[in-house]
């Protein structure tokens, strides 16, 4: 998949291993880089469903339209589909197989 970032600051941090580890710590930083590599290597979002360690899922409530993958508990990498238009199935749900562009929004504890 192709990846864009919500802003230049986040992009700069996420595209530099030293910056990621400085901001998020060694363990979290390495896991974040692994997740970004997995996202980049996937042909589409549906591939992430088959990586159980990532636990990729759609969020609800005020984060509806966003998705997340696991990092070091309780943190998750938050992103959203960035295809234009967002690919939807006939029932209105997200068509994961057609999502080929995502926008990284950040790293956060979605339960905090």
C-alpha cells in the first residue's frame, strides 16, 4: 500500500528509525517501524486481516472511519483510508480489498 501522513512532522518522524525510537522508545519504535513496513508491503488493506499480531480493525464512536493496528500495549497505530473516493461495498461498509492508500494519523492509546 501507499502511505501518506497527516502532516510533515509525523512523516519526518516515521520515516527515520532514530527519530521513531527517540519519540516512542526503543521497543515501541521498532514495533512501529515493523507495522509501517507491513503496511507498505501489503497489496491492499485486506492483507492485514491475515496478520494476527497486528489485530487490524475498524474503530467505532468518535473514531469511526479510522482503523488501527497493535503496537506495544496499550498503544495502537491509527490510520484511515486515503483513496479518493473511499472504496465501499454495496452495504456501505469499507471494502478492505480496494484500499490501497492510507493516511497515518498517529500513535495513541485508544482506550485511554
